[in-house]
């Protein structure tokens, strides 16, 4: 591409590519895409974005195309990669001058220089860093700033490389430029402080921008540039200086006020200083030990003493709290249980912390956290009034403690309380004691204080286990608080029901639960929406969830031994009705999801007892589904509710099909965009719908075509997909297989070509179930798969579980569809030019040899029945394998026969004679319709309907009758005498 002639053409095309008219825009984009691989194209782009006379939008687009080209074509191994000559020219052009007047374009140029540096610096681009350092020293303000901006982006990018060789290169770079970076930061910081104190705000803002950039460079160099930073005096000197600089900048905050033009950047710089400390502590905890004392003194001083008044701001407070938390909780600072085994640095850190956290210091921190930081703010109280739903469901989980003040405060309180509970427990109990009895509703300060103290008692519930008799406190104090109906007392009503929720999984007598349900019933009718939502949340998290307390008071997700369904049932109708009302009253998606989750928990816990009360919910959910078209997460919550609803309704769920089946259809259709969110829950709903369906319907069959695309996805939902196919087979094998077996068989054939062993087993189990439910139709429909199964047996499949499944399938066909088995062998024999007897002999030989691969007693008995079904036979090959067949039968008899101690006779323990509905306790789930279908199927299954003992006896008798006594005696002599003796024991009495 000739640069001079090409520049005007590319410039014109870029201009067209900035057009709002798609007729002009699209051809221009297409043309630019074609030029991406042309030699010289990026040189033209460089000239265009370096020409400050051109339109800003055109230059911006030129930078973006250049930047994207680096990702695609800069590496040597990339297709259409740039030539070394052009790359050399481009590198030189990028750092010729740093005088870009437009901030956004300057940032993009800095980023693209950093992208090139990541690939080429220092080996192919050794001059980059020296030129940047020289430009940063210049007197021209714009050039200095742009060079510093580039210096930061290059440092940031190089620091992010993680290969050992790259890290060593960065460490070499860091040691070479650290002194320069420190002096640069120090110079700009001094300039800023001087200018701010002479009230030259414009100059101060410029210096502050440079201070910020140079500090960003230093942060990357300090954290990532040294393997043992504690051994570098400059690094430790800089880190110690950070505390003094922080104090100076915080004083500047007091000086400049909130309306100053510098204020935003000033706060940003202060936060960056704290990030330096937090990052260094995170990456180099041992190197930070010498800074622990300084860091704790600094953070505690500004957070918990008058020193911080008037200068701290929320983000700074959060960072300081995180600094204290990370020091308190750091594993590197914990001595071993046996002090002699501790590392010296761990002991040193532990001793520093112990000396700092004295009784008075801890007492003051504990009191201030609760009485100052736990208090609800004016903004929070205003949100309660103006947007109660956002207040009630405000996100506090995950990593929110790193960025938000309230969760940060609570996490710090928990960590300090856990570490120093002996000191802090009496402090908190004294605060509780001072607030006993109802609080004056005219005293907002006391109301807020009680809310804060109760919050602390709830958070520290596990630590306070031995110090608080919660049952007595609940009866004597908290119940009374809940009965104060004044609208200002809603603060306490909401906090008390939350507090009960925190304690109920820790220490709450079961016989108090009915009293609690009365309370919940009352508060679900509270005039205040926040109180009602909090009450519903308490019901979900702490009454219906499956929690259990261990000896050490840690939480485990096990059955809650104190929740008794019979205690809850008298309140079920009223509470469920009020939950449904709440679901209708709230308007935000997040709140509706939360309430739906509670409803799901209730349905899950009470099982079939929910049936009389779900009519209103069943009518409302279709409307809610329609309203939530743009809110996929709410739709996920609806799906979860429907899953529990179908399980609770059992066979009655068929009445929901007009709504249920279109929901399943949409959720599991991979051509519909919402499937990304809904698929997993949609598949689960599809499965439970089939499991609880009393009979197949045309509508249920019509949604199955979605499965074909799902099987092609080979996703983590594959197991559920196979369970759905199995459920259709159990529900109505004839209807299902006649409609879909052909397509399913094609999908399975494709899957088996490229699937792991576990996946193969899942596919084969479907075939096995089809043969079990419908031996004739199943074998016919899955015929294309069966030769590979028999071939797998003959070839001696190495994976035991796959081999076991092969034998299970072959056993079903041989026992229940012998004609088909014979035709299958005939087909295979003709295809591989072998005799049928030879093929059958190979199958039996491998079957006998690999019987130990079969671990399930049902399959072991099936193998015996199947091989015995070959008898009586005059076939010499079968008679040759007679010994092996008898060996398998005796093994299986050992598996399934139990001896009656009174009579000394044996009986087959797998025989089932009739179907009984099991008697269930209140907490046991009733059998699904599919469970009943499986039970009825078992009654017809030879494994459960044929006595192996009787079958062996009859087959041997038939073989004896066929051969005559003498020939049969000779045949029996091929069997080991011990095996014969065991066989005779089993057959005694027949």
C-alpha cells in the first residue's frame, strides 16, 4: 500500500465509517476490514491519528482500528502478520512525540503503545522506557502528562504478565527505574501540596493529575516488581512515606472543602494510596510485618478517634476497615498451635498485633463499630421510606464488603469479635443490658442505638452461644418489643424478627416454634412493607431451610432436627396466603424473586399438604410469567417455584399443563435467547413434570423435539437430558418410541462417536431402560446401536462400567427377545464373515471372563437368567461353554439367595410379588408417579418375577432330558466339583 496515495483513500473511508447513515457506514466498514491485512495500512492509520488537524471522530476511529490490529496481526505467528520492517517503523512513529491534545485519544494511544510493549518490550523495543523517562522529565506540560500516561499504561501491562520469565524481566525493569519513579512521584506530590496551600487550584489540579499517574506507576512497581521487597530500602522507604503522604492529603481534604475542583481527584489519590497498602499486604504479607504497627495506628486513629472527624469519607473508611480486617485475619500472621512450631515472622506479626490490640483499644473499637458505624444513616432511613423494596433486599453478599460501608463494617466486626471474643463479649452484653425494656418511640437516637446493638447480637450469635440465654430473652423481652405497634417502632420490629432469624439455627427450643409462627403471622400483616419482607426472609432462611448445629456451633447444611412439620401445619394456610399477598404487593423483580424463594421453601417442606392452598398461586404465576418477559432472573425464580409446586401437587400437576408445557417449551428451546438463563431450571421442571405425570398426553410428546438440539450441545445438563428421555420411556414407551426413537437413535449414534466413558454409560442406560420397559419395541427401535454393543463385548471393552452396561443390554435382548438376538447375531456374522456359533461363543466367553465387571446384583442375576435361557441346547458350542455358564449361575445364586435360619432352605431375595403403597412419616416425600411405574414394571421384570433357583433347576432338568442322564453326567463333570456341591446346596428341596 503506497502511503501517500493511500492516505487520502483511507481517510475518506474512515470519514464514511463515522457516518450515521448505514448505507454509507456499512460499505466503509467492509472496505476497512479488507484493508486490515494489507501491508502499509497501519502506517497510514498512524499518520492519520497523529494529524491533529483532522476531525476528532476520524482520528478516534483510526486509533481503534490500529489497536484492534495489534491484537490480530502483531504477533509473528499470526496469519497475515505485519512485516518486521513495518513494525519497526510503527514503533518509532508511536513514540516520536507525546503531544496529543484530546484526552480520550491520548488514553487510547497510551493503551495501544502498552499492547505493543507487552509483545515487544524490552527485546524488540529497548528504547521505549528510556524515551518515556526522558519525555516525562520535559518542561512542556502536555508532553510531560502524555508521556506519564503512557508510562503508566506500559508499566501496568508489563506487570500483568505472569510467566516466570516475564516476571523476571519486569523485576529487572523495576529495579532499574524505581528510583526515578519515586523521585517523579515525590516531585509532583510536593508541587501539588505547595500549590494547594497557595490556593492555585488550576496548577494544583494539573500537579495532582501527575501525582496520581506517577503513584499508579509506583503501585505496580512496588507490588509486582520485587520478589523480596523487604530487602529493598527504597521500596520500604516509599511504603513508610505513604502514611505521611496520606495524612497530608487528608488534611488537604479538610482545607479544600467539598466543592473544590480538586476534591474528586484528591479523594481518588487518597484511595490509590490505600490500594498500594492493601495490594502490598495481599501479595507480600511477610514484607508487610514491619508496617503492621504503622498501618493499625493509622487506620484505627482515623476510624475510631476524633482524628478522622471532618476528613474521612466513605470509600476511605471502607479501605481502612479492609486494612484492619486483612491484618487481623491474615493466615501468615497466625502462630502454630504449638508455639515452638511457629515461623519467626508469624510470631513477630502475632506479637505486634497482641501488643496493639489492648483491652482499652478493643473496647473502644467494639463500642464505636456498634454505636457509630452500625447506626442506620439518614440516607438509609430515607430509602426505607421512599423505596422500601430496595432497602429490604439490598445486596450484602459476595464481595460487597470490599466496596460498601455497611457490609464492610459488619464483616470487620465479625472478624474482630471472633478473634477477640473474650474481650468484646462483656462489652456487647453491657450494651444490651443498657437497652433492656421498651424504648421511647419519641427518642430516635435510642431507637437507632437499639437497632445497632441488636444487629451486633445477631451477627455474633455463634460467638455468644454460651453467654446469652436466647429462649428467655425471646420470651421476656423480644416478644414484647414485637407487640409495640407504633409506626416509629418499625425499626425495632424489623430488627427483632431478623435477630430471631440469626439465632434460631444457633439456640432456640423447638417448643417455642409455635409461638414464633404466631409472631410471623402477626408481622406478615404489619403495616410496613420492609417488616413484612424481613419476616418472609426469616421464615425462609431460618425456619424452613435445612440447618443443623454442630458441637462447635458451626453451620452445616443438614436436616434441621428442630423443624417439625406438624408444628407448622396449623399456620400453613394463613402464612401461605399472606406470602401470596406479599408476592402481589411487591413490584421490584428482586423482591418478587425473594418472596418466590420463600414460597418455594414452604412448598418443599410441607410436600403434599400444600395442595389445598395453591389455587391462588397457580392462577397468578401465568400472569407473573408474562409480566417478567424482560427479566430472566425472575423467570428463573418462577421456574424454581413451579418445580416445587409440581412436586407438591404430584399427579394433580396435570391441571397445570396449559401453562406449564409452553413454559418448558420456551425454557428448553436453544433457538430462543432466554434459554441461556432458563435452560437448567427448565430442564429440571421438564423432568419433574414427567415424573409426576399420571399419563402421557399429546402435548407432553410435542415438546420432546427440543431434545435433539440439547443432545448436540453436550453440555453439563446432559445427565438431566438423559433422565428426561428415561422418564418418557417409563411414562409411555410405545407412544414415545414410535414417535421419536429414530431421531433419538441418530443422536445417540453421533454422541457415542465423541463422548467420554461416563457419557457412553448414560446413553447406554437409556437403551437398557427401553429394553426393560418394552423388550420387543425397544430392541427394534435401537437396533442400529446394538451391533456396537455386542462388538464391544467381544473386543473386551476395558472400562468396567461400560462393559457392565453392554452386558446388561445384551442380557435383556437375549432373555426377553431371543428371536431378535438370533437375527442380530446372524446380521453381524454375515458382515464380518464369521459363523454364528463362533460369534456366540466369543460373546459367552467374554461374558464369563468379565462377570466381575458387573457390580449390581440385579444385573448379575440378569446375566445368569440370560445365559441359562440358551439351555436346553444341543449346540456343541453352548455345551462347550456350559462350565462357564454354571459358574456364573452359582455366583449369582450367592448374590441373591438368602437362607431361612429355621428351615435351612434358600429363597431368592429379589422376588417381588405385589405392590404396596409405602407408609410415610410426615417428613418423608411420597413416591412420584414414576416411582409407582418403576415398581409396577419391576413386578413384570424377570429379575424380580423369576426365581433364579427355580430357573436353574428347570433349565438343568431340561438339558438332562434332552441329552440323557449319561451324557448330562459327562457335561456336569466339566464343572468344578466345589461349584457342583454349592449348586446342589442351593437346589436342595426342589
